């Protein structure tokens, strides 16, 4: 019963947030005007607010899913999409385009930054998968990801140091992330990644629960350790990579979302947790986007400032709570 | 015969234990003893199908363990080890249910395992707040829920106090006598286990000796040195 109530509340919240997002903004409109614009395919709604709201909902769900699966994979409550170095891969490639004037030809040229970010994140993901297929210890993969992140960060700082003022501004603004820069096909690709993530969870099912018991127990319960690891890494990488490509390196949402859900819904079984996580991720994404746009004013806040304001307290809460309840990290 | 080891060697770069030969019948309890680092866990890992053999053949019901898929092994071998995973928010019942692969009928398995391990009062408790001893019993109950003919336990009595240890011995006795489960376990506190053991495997100086009867504690200690 409780589970059903939570689902209904979250769905209502999602609808309310979606409506608020598309109804209010810097261009003020009356109620009648709003419905007219909605019916008449008005670009303010259909080219800006609706795609931004959908992007926020999908990206929130994707990041939540990626963070949650990574926390399961590494059995570490502080794992998140940024730890694998995937975000750094995107950042470096975007830095190459924006700061060093690197450009793509052929089919990639029209996609510009998105193509750069995708190539960067999938390049790092391929490396991570290669390492994962060769080492036994999962911790090694984690450390490898972190080191790749530092290494790519070093290249990036060299580019930043040598860059001009205006290029630097556009790179910093990409790094602050946004759900508002809509590109053709973006929603389908985000949706496709989310579906891939959901199908993976459904396919793995209770194996995700077994995994939390430790590799030895998981194996003895029928989990093929190698393919399980590869599948989760690949899916988490795709989810984080695609979101970073379209929205920039969104901070905290992936890391904090599973914990935010556990504040009101304690469910150890992955399959039962999934839908609540996705709905909460979508709501959180839309809430952040709404705060970012501050519909009551004409200015816009950086997305990462908002996600960190909302996400950091969740992680602090987690740490304080873990001290009380003897949970070890 | 459930388990047969023919001239097997296990180890990493260099073999730790060589030329191991043993036969285990259904319902037997095997106690594996040896000093730290002699290769007890490595040998158990080979039986679990995690560690590849350096040579020889280890078979379960006549089929080489390496030829089993992970799924097939999960239906035949349950394991208990000393690891203590972080199970944020899981209750004891959640842990047992995680092993419960079917509906209806197997619910009674959970009840039975809880009763056998005398942990009914813990079933709604969060696993992370249990003592190490209580946690160990929960993991034994979990392995029971898996309902496999063979159970491999690495140091299952290591965190237990005297009373708990006595109780775990009763659990092992009942598992082998009533349920016909075969148990292979390693232990440093093996003295009380000798009362219910069917075989003792002693690893020393890279070799393994199988003792089938008349287990003499002092004699085993001498062999270990």
C-alpha cells in the first residue's frame, strides 16, 4: 500500500512540476494565453520550455539510475557518475573544441559539442571496460577511473591556461551544465539510454541484490561476475555519457538521488526500488531546472549551483546518519 | 560420491598445495585445517569454482567443477565466508529472501532456516547493526535457504563466542544428519568440530593429508607444525 501511495504522490508531483515548468518563465502569460500557445505550437513552449522540462526529467532519471547502479556495482554509497572519469573525458573533448579550436568534419560537425562530449565519454568508457575485463579487483577499476579523471583534468588545465577570455567563458558555462540547450533528437537519445538502463535492471533483476552480498556470494548465487561488471559499467557509462554530452557535467544528481529516495522509501530489492528512483530522479531534475530558471525573475542560475545546493545536504545527511547507525564506509 | 579430488594442485604463481586426493560422500562433514597462509581458502575457492586448478581434476557428482556454469554451481554449492558486506537498510529477512528464488513453497525454507539457526528474533533487524557472531549465523541461514547439496564454509566459527560456537556445531550436525547436506569447512578452532567431523583434511608443507577416523587433536596439531 505504502509503495502505491509513494508512486501516486511522485507521479502527481511530476505532473505539477512539469506544468509549473512549462507554465511559468521569463515571458509572462495569462492562463488563457498559455493554453492558446500550447494548442498553437507556440515556440516559447514547444521549442524551449517543453523540451527543457522533458530533458530535465529524462536527465534526472538517467543520472539517478547511473548513480544508483554504480553504488551497487562498487558497493560504495559515495559512488556516482563522475567517478569513472567519464565526465572528464567529455570535459577534455569539449575543452579541445572550445578552447583549442579543434573541429569535427563530416557527420560530427553538425553535432559539435555533443559529438565531442560523446566521443570523450565513450572513449574513457571503452578504456574502463578494457581494464575491467583484465583485472580481478573492482577497486582497481575504480582507482583507474579516478586516475584517468585526474590525467584528463591535467590536460584540460593546460588548455584552460592557454585559452583566451571569451573561449574560457563558454567553456566554464558548459561546465556549469544546463538542461535548457535543446538539440534535435536529444530527447530520443536520452529516452533511448534510459530504456537501455531500465531493461538492464529488469534483465539482471535479483542479481543486483545478490551483488551487494559480495562477489563470492554473488557468484555462488549464479551471477557471472565478469559479464555482470561489464554490463553495469557499460550501461552506467552510456547513461552518464549521454547526459553529459547534452547537458554538461551535471553535479550531484547521480550521487545523491539514491540516498534522497531512501530518506522516504527503504526498499532493499532493486526491482522494487527502480520505479520510485526513476520518478524521484525525474522530479528532482525538473525541480532543479525550475529553480535554475527562477520563473519569477529574468535571470538564470547555473544548474550545478542548484544541484549542489540540493545534493550536498543529502550527502551530509547520509554521513551524519551513518555515524549514528554504525554503518561503515 | 559428491566430491572427488584427484591429484589436484592449487595456488597462484607457485602451487600452495599439491597432489591433493580426497573423496567426500553425501552428508559428510569435512574439516579443513592448516596454519595461516597454507592455502586453505585457495583450496576452498577451487571447490567453489572461483580458482582454477593448476593441475588435476576436481569433480562434483562426477563432472569437473570447471565445466559447471555459474547457474548450475549455484544450485549445487552454497558458500559462507568471513566477509561482512555493507547492506544499507537490509533486514535479516531481506538477506534470506534474496536467496529465495521461487515462490510459495520455499517460504517455509526461510522459516526453517531461521528456526534452525535460532535467529527468529533477529529477522526484522537491520543486518548492519548485528554483531559479527549474529551476522555469521544469518549468513549460515542464508546458505541453508539456498538448499544445495554441498555447503562450503570458510572459517564459519571465527567470530563466534563459546555458546554461539556450540550452537553452530548443532546446526552443522542437523544439516548433515537430517538434511543430508555435505559440508566442507575450514577452521582454526577445530577442536569441537572433531566430534562431528567425518574427515579431517590437514594441510602442511604444501601437502594435504586426509584423516578418516580417530581424530586426535594433539596429533593434528603436531602435523600442522
